[in-house]
């Protein structure tokens, strides 16, 4: 059935945030027959990314989890250790599986429509007025608009006040001639690659004893050339993993914005930001997927209880401060991060680290972790702003 022009909710963007929300809303019978429109220029029919996260409870995406790990390896020039994740589990979801699973379920709901196109102008509505979005010359209206994609005019950097880095990455899925990997243990950080005055590490996700995703990651303002990433991956596989016979089966590359720039969640009366425009990417790590799932549940509950999407919780305020000083160190003294992360993993258990990164603990529980690392880089970052 083709869409008409009037909806309860318009979702701009069909990435992790847009499809998570639309999927959950389409499954929520208590919200009745709300009409939803999803707008995106991309059909999402290729495996363009993977999302990884840790969790200690079942989640609705478990049905499409591609791989799971219950042990973590940390490697640096200062500290080597394997960790049992205990109550946690590290999980990986492939983009194509996520798109297919959510859209197949969403398409069972006759009240949800998709429009392939570019949202160019979003207009707020006041009081009883409806908000609107222009998609390739056609105007659609809704009670609420959820923006999960940036428009060109949405983001104006202020480098004099905030830090702006990008987590640039390039990865290979390789197949080795002989068994080389432990499928139960993933490497979250391997700093045994030249730091070159920036935070750089290798991420290894083994799928079988012969297959793994090996990803080179750097936190910088600008990316390197593709050849430079290839050289770093080749050197790591050859010199650090001592693997000489392998085939590159797939490649992936991209960038994740990492900034303490504030992102408003409520824009005017009827527009809410979700996903990256909503600040759901944790500024100091780049992790977003599990945060998006949690945010989705809060928005759904807000709609059920209050008939609007805005009743969501904010993390304790100290975490924004922690992210700011961590980004300051990464931006100015990135090569020091190897030592800082080595201290963090040497002196703390996995549960404390994950809870800190999940922003779930109060300040009193953060203190042991904060006191376990060298304070001088962070003091310098606070002073320099």
C-alpha cells in the first residue's frame, strides 16, 4: 500500500537506531495502530557494517547474533592477560542480518511504510500543529519525528570548545591455512602496533580456528590512506600473529565520530534525535549499539506512559566529564593511551570496567578505577580544557 502524507511518527534513517525503534514499536501491541513512516535513501540490502557489544542479559537481537565470546584478551607492550567475562558476553551482529530481521518483522505491520528518498527539510510543529519533513519534494506530516540521520545544517563544529576525533578503522576477514585462533577468546585491544603519537590498536574477532576479523583502529582527526591501513594489517598478521599463509575473504572500513559536542535530544516541540544525532555514540569509545537498544526501550515506554517520546533518562553527569578529559588525552597525547589502558586492565576486573563504560555506576563506584591509572595526563587535559 503506498504511503499517504499523515502519520503518527516519522523515522528519518533506517540504521541501527531507526530500525530498532521501528521494529520495537511495530511489536508493541499496547500502542495500538500507530502509523509509522521510515525514510532513508538506502535500501539496506548489503552487509555494510558489524556491531559489537557486551551484555549480561538476553536481548531481542540475540536471534541474529552472529558470534559470541566469553573470554577477552588484552595485549600491549606493558600488559598481557586473558580475562573470563563472568556474567557478561561479547556479541556481534552483522548489518545485513539486522536489516533483514527487523524489516521482515516490520513489513508484517500494515501501518508501517518505507519511503526511499532524502529528507531535506524538517519543520517542527507547535502545540497542536504537526511536524513535517520534505522527502525529495514531497511533504509528510506526523505528531512526532525521530531523526536518526544528520541533515547538512544540523552540525556546526565548535573546536574552540569541544574535542572532535574519529575512530577510523579498516578490517579484514581472513582465512588461514592452519588453525590459528581460539574461537572463544576475542582481542579487544592489541596495542602492539606503532602508536605514532595517536591511539592505535588491533581488534581480533575469531569466528573459527581458521577465520577471524582483524581490524586496525586509530583515534585521529584524519584517516590514513587505504594502503597505510593495509600495510599495518599485513605487518600485524605477519610479525605479531606470526601468520604467513592466509586469504583475505572480506574487507570493511569506516569511521565513527567521537566528540563531546552536545547533542540535543528534544528539538522544539515534536522532533527528537536518536542514534548518532542523539549523542548515542559514547564519545570516548565509539560504542553505540547497546546504548541504542536501551534508548529505544526508554522511548517506547515514554510513548506508552505519556503519549510522547521525550521521557528518557540521562546518564550521571560525571560521565560527560570523564569523556571530555579522555578525549582531551586522546587528541593531544594519544600515544599515552596504551599505558593508560594497560593500567586500567591490570588493576581492575572486567565487571568494573564494563560498568564504567556502560555509565551505570555512581561516582563512588568509579573511584577505584579512576585511582588505578596515572592521573597526570588527565590533570593536564583538565587544565588545557
